[in-house]
C-alpha cells in the first residue's frame, strides 16, 4: 500500500499552497456559477460545498444550460452554543443570500443552502462579523467539536464545554488562506471569542463589520497585488506559515471529535473518530475515558467498508486532553491511508494496525499516561425534551426541530418563532447533536414569556411530535446533496406518519424508538446506530437495518435490502406486533430484536456485513 499512488485529492491538497489553490480566481470568474474543479475540493476546508439543484438537473441538461449551481455554507459552533445575536445574524444571512432556511446539523453546526457564488464572500464575511466562522467545518481536518448541550449539572457541563472549545481552538488549521480569501486578510480570533464565555452574547463590533459598513469588504489589502502566486508557491509573507499539527497535506480523510457526559450519549460518542467520555467522581470532573476509531460511512456492495463503533482506549487526566488529542490526530496523519479515500478513516487505521499499537503510539507522542478505563454507563442517545432546570436555577427548553430544518412551513412558522425568541431572550441558544435547539438560561421571571412565544407560533413540542418522531433524524439528501441516491429529509416525516399509525394500532404510541434515514450510505445522520436505520439505495428504495442499542452502544444489522415504503412497513409490522406481545418491562426495541434472534448482535464493524443469528 505504501507504494500505491496517492489519491487525486492528495495531489490537490499538496499543490494548494495551504488551502489557497485558485479559489480567488474561481470566485472572480463571472462566466460560470461554479468553482474550478480542484477548488471544489479545497473549498470544503473553508466550510463550503458546491452543489446543484438535482430537481432541475435533467431539464437544464436538455436546454444545454450548466447545472443550477449554488453553495452550502457550514458555520462551526464548537459545543453547539451560540448567542441569540449570532442566531439572528445567521437568520439575516439566510434570508438575504440563501434559501430562507437554516439547517441544524448532526454535529451541532449550522448550514445555509442555496448561496450563489457571487454572494459567497459577503455571506462568509457576515458570518465572521458576529465572531463565528466556517473554517474547518468540512474537509480533511478535525471538524466541529461536539459537546453535550443540556447543562443539567452546570459545573460539569461547563467544564466539558470549556475543554471542547479549547480543543477546537487547538486543532483549527493554522493557514492564513481563509482570512486572505474571505476577509481580505483580517484575522479574527473566533476560537478565543468562544472561550471567553462571558463575552459570547455581546461580541462587539469587529474590524470586518466596520469594513462592511464602509462598503470595501471586497478590496485587496493596501499594497498587495491582486494576482495569485503560481501553484505551489506561497504568497509573500507566508513562507514561514506552518501547519504544525496537519502538515501540508492535512489528514487523509475527515476527522470528528465529541465530548460526552454520561448517562446521556446524545453526541453518539462511539460514532466519532475521537471521543472523550467525562468521568465524574464526587461531583467533580476528574478526567476522560478516550475513545478512538468510530465512523459511520461505508459504500454499498463493498464489504471492505463498514460502520464502526469506537474503542475505549483508556483513561486520561483532564490536563492531557490536548496532547492526547493532538497525538491521535498526528498518528492518523502519518499512518492513515492516502491511496484510497474509502479506506482512509481512522477506523481502518486502527483495524489494520490494532488498538494496542495505536495506544502505544499515542502515549509515546503525547507523553501522557493512558490508564485503564473507568466505569460509566449510558442510558440513551437522544435529547431530553421540554423544560429542565439546572443547578443555578435557570431553565432550558429543548425544542424539537424536525430533521434540523428551520424555515417557515405551512402551519408551522418555525423560523419566525425562533427569530422572535432570539430577539426577546437574554440567554443563549444551544444546538443539539440530534438537530434540535435549546432555548437556554431562561430566568424564572422570563419563563412565561418564552412559553407565550412558543404557544403563539405553535412550535412547542407537544403540538407537533410523537415519541417516535422526537427520536428521528435525517440527512439533507435531495435536491442538493450530490451523493444522495434517495430522498431523506423531505421523505422521512411522511414515513414517520405511516410508522406511527402501525405503532398506534398495537398500543406502542408512547414507545421511543430511534429512527434515522440517510439518502446514501455515508451515514451523516448516523443510521447504523439507530434501532431502525434506513439508507438510500435508489429513488424510493432503501436498505433497512435493525437492532442497534438505544444508547448508541451497539451497531444495527442489515435486515432487508432495496425495498420501498410498502415493503418497509410490511417488514416492520410483524416485528412491532411481536414487540408489543413479548417485550420485557422496560426493554428497548433494538434489544428485543437481538434477544429474540431476529437480528444478530453487532459490535465490531468488521462483522457488520457477515454477522448471523
């Protein structure tokens, strides 16, 4: 494998001059709505995906028009916490430059869709004006760092959030390309703003905002030539620019990190490349169990690719989080597969070389002691809905947002309702890993006003969701995702209606069952750790996976392949009937299916395609 040629993406990264490429020229090209082909890879590191509307692709081809190109912009929100001012800023950008919607992602980030190329630079500058950014939201780097969103135990949760934000800062790429291209060289320390929790809700007027008011955001820096250096040559003044963690070619593939606080596994820590499970003793955060090698993506029909649960590598003290995380990243940087992107995730590096080898390598690089794991227990991987009160006496309302899509729908003015809440609320919004939103830090005296707004706009949970729907999740898929094979976000709500009917007929209406759907096998909505997982195989057709653990601690198993809605319901109906009749007290649906030998127990990724009952 060492002698095999590297993938084309590796060539692009190596020649990119640390992620610059020819992005500036691509943005300035008025002839096309697209970026140059190589730049579409580099733009991901800047938080941008080029997309086209697949609903109109065939018609545009017939008319000999180029695809209807637009862009998705993903904004990082480390730990999922943002100020209401930052939310209102994203709302404004969505309505001016995007498709009048915001999407809460499964990584606690925010996405805008439908941004035209001519509006990209202004949109990203506007995002940065409120001390948020899009750098490293995508690409072969560590992406948005996740942290439990619900501060029921305030001191512990705040400590974990602080560690997540510090790690996000530490693993952010050092290249100045982002600020040169999108902010005309203005360097804003967004990560530092996130660390300064007392300042997050009033970031103040930034230099970029001042430039926006002057109308000169697009002008080059004084004395700088607008022409780009030749490929492979760094701009003047950047010759000493270094990427001490990533190097010139960054990581072999994307990398995902999350922090979890038992008993809730709401971040799905076992699905992450790197995880930190908080160990709390006598009410104090004493350190973390470190998990490595999780990942959901695979390819249909290729058994060498598979979803994998992370291994618990060991326990580390809190002060060792940064060196251990860096050592995990650099080990993957140096030993991950750069010849085959389908085999490039950390999960395959660990399966190929072994967990013991990996642990020794991380210990050697970090200098940290990796001790035996400490005990912990997870009981669920969903969100805790409704009102919760923290140790400080503040209230938090977890609001269900179906599939993370925030817009004004017929009969459900969700975007307008959240805008009204953001204008009235003095606390924060928190994004959850299950695509929902928490109105956070509500004082006793303000709770009635929040309740009134939820009722006025008809967006409270009890007005829109059954337990099954509250535990559902879907990726974007059609019309914008180029990888989608089937519908997901647009289809799952109606399928939930049908499944709800089946469950109601059997007296199971109040049973929470995790249901996740993706339009392709890459697994963005983490379907392989859902009790019912549906993965797109073709238009209107899905593979059905069953039997994962309710807390995300066990993979599901292939059950039916390439089936439509009628066949999905026909497969589930008798299983629901058996569950209603034979389940034990408190037994979860996935556990029941395994106990009854309807599907095998699958904990190792290598067994995913071959395990039998």
